[in-house]
C-alpha cells in the first residue's frame, strides 16, 4: 500500500487541489507524532483518516492506487463546516449555529456524551461477538462429538456391509 499512497500524495498535492486539500502520511511510531495520532484515534497501522481536520473520519475503502485516487477525487474537496459555511445547506447552517450558541463547557459535554455513546456501541458489539464466538465454539464441539458418536455407533460397518451386499448382487447378475 505504501507505494500507492506515496504515488497519490505526489500526484495530488500540486496545483489547485493543494490549496484546499492535503494528502499526507504520519509515522505514529515517532514520539513527536504520537499526540497527533492519539488525538485522531489512530490505533492500528496503516490507518487512513480523511475529512475536516477537526473531525476526521476513518477510510474503509480499497488500498490500491486506483481506489485511493477515486475516493480522493470524489471526497477531498471543501466541505460544509464552520469555516466553509457557504457550502452548507440551511439545515447544516442551523445545526452549526446551534452548536456555536453553546458554551465551551456545554459543547465539550455534548461531544463527550456522543463519544461515550460510540464507545458503548463498540463495547456492546465486542461483548456480543464474544458471545457469538463462544456459541460457535460450543456448537462446533457438539457437532464434532455427534459425528464421532455416529461413526462409533457402527456407521462404517453399516456402509461396508451395504457395499458388500451391492457387490454380491452384481456378481449374481
């Protein structure tokens, strides 16, 4: 992926596009970069983030040059935000105004509440996946034990007898 990313950076970060968007990479193992990576929730590598620098989204698309380039062309452009309010529709403008009317403390509390809800959703998902994994393992064990019991109950001998009877009938003909 790294060569494709480097190619995208080289080809993207020039001309008019360079005025409104940036494609870059950050080495999150570097001590100087760790705070930036932590701020934006980078936990695994490679992680691709995109969007407004104050609210980056995780990119989940393809990792080859053609996929990255297509995504960049479709999504990396000025977007509705407090800085680009002229790009917002009336509903987004009203939402931004509502948030701007909040005190910094109220806004921080609202952000924390939303982040807690996201964290809770992730924890619920992880717990349910763990339950599914345990159920899967139990079902797998039960299946294997059932198959073993069927085989030990004489299935192999039954099949051998059935085949020998078929062979005897063929010889009679």
